[in-house]
C-alpha cells in the first residue's frame, strides 16, 4: 500500500476536521460558556497533527483500491477519536470510550447517544455534536476528495464509501470527480440552508434550526433537546422535518438532474418509485392502526405515524412520541421498517431499497423460468436497463450478511451485557442500520449509557460497518488485504 499518500490524505482529513471547529468555537463565544478552551485546544491539537502529515508527505502518488479501503476505515476511526477530545477536556464525557461512541455515532449519522441529559451540555459542544452529522452525512471522505489532485484516487475513496446499490444507481454526471463532489456538497448544503430558513420562519431559534437541519438532511437524529423533536409539540416543525428527511433519503444524483430540468431520469427511476410506495404503505398502515386503536385522532395519527415511519425508514432517528407505548401492531410495522433503509446514493444507511428491488425481481424471474417460461431469456431491469447478474449476486450477498451480522451481534450483546433479547437485538439493528433509537432498553426515551465498554466498542464498530456499507469495513480483516 502507498503509506506516504495515505498519510497525506489522513493529514488533510485532520486539517479539515480541525478547521471546521471554528464554527462551534464561534457558537461558544456567542453564548459565553465554559466550553471555549476545550474546543480551541482540540482544534489546535487536530491541526497540529494534520499539518505535519500533509507537509512531509505531500508528494502525492495515485491511490489504489486497497489504499481507498484503508483510508475509508481508519479515516473514520481517527476522526472520531480526535473529535471526542472537546467532550473529554471539558468533562461532559470524561470517558474516552463514551466520547468515541458519541462521535462515531455522529459521523456515521447513527444518532445513538450515551448522554443522559443533553440539555446541560454547553451550546458550543452541542453544535459540534450536531456538526458531525453535517460532515458525516455526505461522507466525510468525499469532502477530502475536493482537496485531492484530479485522478482516480478520489474515485477509489468514493467507491470505498459506497454501497453495492450505489454502484448500480450512480451515474457520472460531471466529467471530473472533484467537480462531482463540489456539486454534491453544494446540493447538500443548500438543503440544509433551506430547512434552516423554514424552521426559523416557524419560530425556532437559529441555533436549534441549524442543529436540527444538520440532523435531518444527513438523516442522523441528534437534537439539542432530551425529547428530540417532541420537545416542541409543533405540527409545522414536524411536517417540515418530514419533508427534508424524505429528501435526504433520495438519491442525490436526482437533485442534480432536477436542477438541469432532466425530468426523464426522475420518471424512469425504479428505486424512487419503490421508495415513495414504501413510504405511503407504511405511513398509511401505522396511521390507520393508531387511529383505529384510538391512540390519537385522525390528523394526529397521520402526523405522528408519518413522522416516525419517515424517521426510521430514512435511518434518521428523530422522535416526536414514545412509540413503545403505541399498539403492538404499529410497533411491528416500525420494526419492519428498521430493516429497509431509503435510497442508495443518499445520506441514509440501512440495507437500501434498491437491494430489495433486485432481490424481488430476481426471485420473480426465477419462478417464471422454473414454472412458466423455462426457455425464456429475460434479464432483471433497473431504470429501464438490464442489470449484470454479478450485481444481483452482490445484492443478495449484502442482504444475507446484514441479517447474519444482526443475529450474531444480538447474541454477542446478550452474552457481554446480559441484556434482554429485545434490547440486545435492537441495539445491534439500530447501530448497524445507523438508526439510533430502537426498542427496549435503547428505545426512544432511553439511551446507550448503561451498556458496558465492550458493548459500546462493538456497537461503535457496527456503526462504522453500517456507514461504510459493510464490505469496506470487513475487507481489512482478510489477511490477503495486507499482502502486497
């Protein structure tokens, strides 16, 4: 592997991280709270580590695919480790394990927290906590690509952060990879600004609006309030956030085509149709159950059900109600949604709808060949184009490995923490799918503080596996990966 260039890229990653701490620093100055020294010291340390790596290893050489995987895995670990320093220095989160867990949860857009009282945390640290969502939502390494020389190195880092489904749906719409990243980040920041303005128009403070926008468009879920969005009990805020959670779950390539007036691509996009269909089905079913069981009146049933289904389907994790108090049938539908995820090429995690599309179409085609048309030669099609059989096999493999990791992880958490089956399984599902809150001991009114250090490290690894879409995080454990 090209360790010189890897060190250079990691140095730039640290510089970007340290430089971005200027925003929580400004926030701390504005509110005049005691977190200013902790943020400033961390920024200096991070820049101090990054600048020498960038300077002494600035002779850039082309990255290969192994280098991309190495950077994708250890880059996220490194940034999560240094980003927890402000909380440790300030004393809000004195444990390194807890600070690492909180930051890994932030960058991977999971939204799981170990904080038992979020509202006592100073504003600067709260802003930094939410800003990790902004940085991690689009994929932190894609931001670093903007600062790399043109070439295939950036493409390989991008592939290392991509899902199998993203390989299928991604289209190269700008000739140069750096320009692609600039467009993606421009769209992403634009959505954040649009949501911030709409929340402010509804009366939310600029600080809260920014924090919630960072957590919505990135489909992450950190809120500066213990009760999450439920703190406001405001229908306008709920519907604004529903809209932007939905947009965050869409393939970002589609926004570019919309801006160019290329609506034909939107019309033929198979995954978008399934995404909308899944959203309508689950929102409708949960709304009907809540209304039928007299949990809420009709309008509030639609409001609360739509918010919670959208939040879980897009792996955001915001809450407006304690859904564990809802009827069992409604909870079962929410549990099903945990295994879906939104679109490939979005800010969401989870198994992704495109994989279900491929598996479904492959299954239907297999049945037709066996019972109806044994001599027919028909291919699986996506966006009106045939899909290579290797991609279908990859989607099936991706699904199976996800289910295996959930089952194995649930057993591990049961053994390590002696927790009940519901909490053990839910903690793994919520972290592997990057959802955040789950059921049982990690439900919407609970947190992850009670879990042992061993359990937190395992769940942190789950978050990274889920965010890197599994294969990039698992491949480094193959002995052959380290062979030249």
